[in-house]
C-alpha cells in the first residue's frame, strides 16, 4: 500500500499548514539543562566596625548636642590671659599709690598732733588685718572648690583601676569633706563598716555616691524646686520687668551658694563670682539661657500655651530657667559625677511648676 502524497496531478506540491514553535538558542537550552552549581563559601576582607551601645546616640540619647536636653556643666579651663596680667599690674600700681597716700596722710597727722598720727596708724593696722583675714577666707573658699573638682577628677581615674587603694583614699577624702554635714553621718558610718568588705574600686565609689551624696541630692532637688517655684510666682505677679530680672538674679545667686555649701564647697565672694560665671557660661553655650514661648509649648503643649496669659507664661519660663541654673550648679558643685544615681533633668521639675496644667501634683 502506497502512502498518499501531497502532490497534485501535474506533480506540483500542494500548500500545507505548519505549526511554528518559538526557537530556542542552544546557549539558552544548555543553561536550562545544566543545573546551577552550588556556591562555595567565601570570606571577605572588610573592615566592619560596630558602634558600642554607650556611643550610639539612638540608644543613649544623652549624647550629642540636643537643644532640648540638659548638657552636663563642667568648669571652664582657665589658662594664661593678657587681661589677667594687665589687671594684676594695674592692681599693684593702685596699691602702691594708695600706700604712698596713706604714708603721706599719717605723716601729716603726726605733724599736727601725735594722738592723730597714732590713731591713723592704729586704723591702718586694723584695716590691714581685716584685709588679710578676707584674703585667707577667700583663699580657703577657692581651695575648697578646687578640692571638690580634684575629687571628681580622681574618682573617674580611680574607678578604672583594679586595686582599691586609690578608691579608699578617695572615699576618705570625700568623708572628710562632708563630715560637717549631719545628713552624711549615716552614710559615713555605712562606709566605715563596709571598708574591708568591698575590694572592687568601682563598687566602693558607687557605694560612696549612694550613701553620701544620695541624701544631699534629695536636698538639692528640694532647693531647686523651691527656688523655681518662688521665681515662677513672683515673676507672674510682679508689675515690672526690672523686678523680675532682679529677683531672678537674687534667687540664682542664693541657689548657687546653697548648692556649693550643700556639697562642701562653701565659697567666698571670689568663689561665688567664679561659680556664677561658670554657670552662666554653660547656659550661654547650651542655649538654655534663651527663653521664649517655644519652651512653654514644649512643657505644657502647643494648644494650651496659646491660651495662657502672658504673665503666667513668663513665670513658667523664668521658673524653668532657674531650674536649669540649679542643675548646672549641681553639676559643678557635686564632688562625684552621676553614675549610680540618676541625674535630675529639666523634665523632673516641669510638672511641679505647672501642676494645674499638666495634671501632676507637686511632691
């Protein structure tokens, strides 16, 4: 049996239909037919550095310059200054001129009458003794402030040492600095009893901070809160802006002196001037001395701030600025840095200054 063909009677080929399939190249076919080879493990020589949690600003928000945060106040470094040399030379010249004038005055009084000359001479001697007493008092005050800063610097160095000898000596110096304060009597007794039980320097310093400075920190918070409330009330009801400024300066100076005396500083007049200069310099650098309506909005909300009276807003702002001054003075006068105890922030006093707005009662 013959297979029928597709040719007609004349031998020509008849038209037919064919199904066309997409052409696949040999390369693509080989790729699909060959299974993918397993990837061998490799090592890469790259320098990957992980940021520690203590240095990560997202984990530790106290790092960096934040306009809303409370930067820790530190004493300014004082070096050589031509202004100090000029003031010293001018002071010596004025002293010599005053001495010559006093000598000439006493000679003139002796030429008139002997009793006048002896009276003037006795007055000069009393004045010289009083000046020497003032110099001794101011020097002692400056030395006490320097001792506080020395203890704070040595505490950071002693905390990283393995042997507790330096830490024990530091704790003894701290106890002697605060022995006049009755609030530290219990803490000093606790440290005396646990002197031979603790062999680690960091734990000994932390115990000293909790036992000695814990009660003083509570008193410092009360001092800051009291001064802030007084400033807030007085500036809210005072009729004159000059009265506000003078009262804020008076409360700030009294608060700084109270902080220094609380932590064992007890500065004199020159020490107070230096402390106030350091506090104001810290507030100026951190921008905390600038007050305005934005601070009130951060504390009690944008909507309520616009409804408050101008006097109440000024009282709240001045109270918060006084609290910032107190926190900065606390940082400068405290003989140990904050480690085992929590450092107070401006948010700790916001609810107490505005209890009716924030819904928080003062404690």
